[in-house]
C-alpha cells in the first residue's frame, strides 16, 4: 500500500468510516481498494477498528490480495484475533510471507497452537524454520521481537566484493543500515556501517573497517532490557545472538519504539489495576481482568474500617473528627502515590543502585516533610477556623505531617522491596500503599485526638 503524506485527522473521519461501510455493503471491492490504497497501514488499522466485527471480515475478504497484513500489527489483539480466525490458513500464510519476520512473529504469537501450526505449515520451509525459532524464545524477549532478515558477510571479503554482492543479490532485506561480519560458524565478529563501506576503497578488507566490539543482545534477554540498551547508547540497530554468540537476528529502532510503548502501557495499566483489557474487548472480559484487584481493595478497605471502629467512641464524642478524617488519608495517599510513581519509574529504568539507595529514600522523605509541613499549616488553620477550635487544627496538622512523612517513606521503599522479592512493583505497590496510608492516617489522627482531648 502506498503511503500518503496525509495527517490522520484528515483521513480517518466519520465520513470515511461511513464510505467504507457503504462500499462493504455494496460488495464494491474496487471502490474499497481505491479508498484504502493511499493510506498507511496504521491508518487502515484505525479504520478497521471503527467497523463492526462483520464489516471487518467483509473488509478483508473484499480486499483479498490487496490487503496488507502489516495492518494486523497495528490492531488491538481482540480485533486481530477475530480477523485471523475467519481467514483461511493459506491466505494468512501468503500475507505473512510479504512481512518482515518480526511482524510475522507478532501476528502468530497470540494465536492458539493449532491455528499457528496450520498457518506455518503453508509457509516455505526456510521461513517456517525462522519463525518457529523465534516463537521458541520466551514471550517479551529480544528473540520474539528480532528480525531474522539481515546481511552477513565473511571476514575475508573486500569492500569491493561486498558492494558487488549487495548490487547483484536479489534476496536482501528491503532496508538495512549495517552489515554483519561472521565466521564460518556464524559467530559475530563485527559490524560495518553502510556509510563506512561506501567511503572505503574497494581493495580494503571489511575486517579493517568493522567495529570489532558491537553492542549485542542475547535472544533470551527481556525486551525491556534491550530497549534500555538502545536508549543508553543511541542505537539504530543491534545484533541478536544466541547462547553460543551466533548471530540469529537483529533489533531495529522501530521495533524498540513499539517495545517502549508497550512496556509503558503495561506499567500504566498495572499501576491502576486495570489488567490487560483493550477498548475492543467485551464488558465481560474487562470486568474479569479488574475484579481481582477490586476484591483485594475490598479486603484492605475493611482493614482501614477496622481501625476506625477502634475509635468509635472518640468519633461519637467529637463529630468533627469524622468530617476531617478523609482529609488526612487523602493527602497521605496522594503523597504516597507521587513517591511511588517516581520510584517505580526509576526501578524500571534501573536508575536505583546500592550506591544511591539511601540518597533516593532520603530525598523523598525530605520532600514529604516539606510538603507535609506546608499542607499541614493550611489544613490546620482552615480546620481551626471552621470549627472554632485551635487545638483541633494542631491535631490534624500533626497527623497530616506524620502521615505524609510515612507515605513518602513507604512510597519509596515499598516498590524497592517488592522488586527485590520478585514481585512487579507496578502491579502491587498501589494496593498496599493505599491501605498503609489509610491505616496510618486514621490511626494517627484519631489516636492523637483521643489523647489530646482526653476523649473516651
């Protein structure tokens, strides 16, 4: 599909969706081809997402051989699986044959084993072998994201031989920026940038101009670690090697951008306990992904309620305490989430080490003390004026400082502790932290009020 320099907001309009639906209803294949031909694959994916499930199936059927399977890599998983489930394995295999290997793996990895095997069986042997090898690597690993199409040359060739081969060989990747130098066992010896190759005289051996210490990534390494390497060293591509240091594929910057987006999306969902649901998922599936965390929150809410129950007589003796309690816990929860968010991000970026651990925790505690003091003065003054009780203002101010201080400390240390014991801090931190700040806030405020005012 040709790419047009058209802004998405100009192309993906309600009128275009209605036009596509009308063409589908009229079974006008030529009109539909003309409609989507100028669009980028991601724009076609957006258009597909706006259609009903029946319209999507008809859309792909009418386009036939003109349907670009790269569109599937831009779709949400439920929509992609729905479309693939209605296509013949041979048609899918033909579509995958035109894609980069990493895109083909991305499409295949979410299918059930029987459907995946049926599609793979329709592919040429060499491509089937490459895709199966990538699928054998762990999920979310560099091996799953890598491309298996690359340019590799022997170390004894000259620059001239390499250039002649690149000009004459037809079976090469559509786009590449460097050449990999490998020995007879396909162990990586170095890399040569295309600009270095083109600026060097023909008789020079490529080993004389290669980078003998290129950045490499293990195929079984987590994709997030691979993304971090790209970010740290400003890489455009990197070789992927197996346990024997043999070259098995490459990662490129466009793959890493997708990884960074996926990991960020995963962390945001985890912090909110929202599961992995997409906008296209059914209400039943979305509810199932969220209910476990709601049930956990229910249990922790009862724990906080139990703390309040310990001071029911105190609250009955001074009703103002019941009015002001949410202020203490809300401020503590917010301060804790701020510290937790910063810490979780630092952990994901591997910015926290043994050397700076104390400094990181100390900084958040000082920030919490400063913020707690400022907020406490404002709330204490407002409470004292509103209830005509200066002592009540002092009590709530003290409780706020203590709760925000604890929130800053635990908001920083709890994600670190969870990460140390192997629990994803993005998933578990918010639930435990909210409970902790609620319990501490209620207990600090009510216990201090009971002691200060001598209440029952």
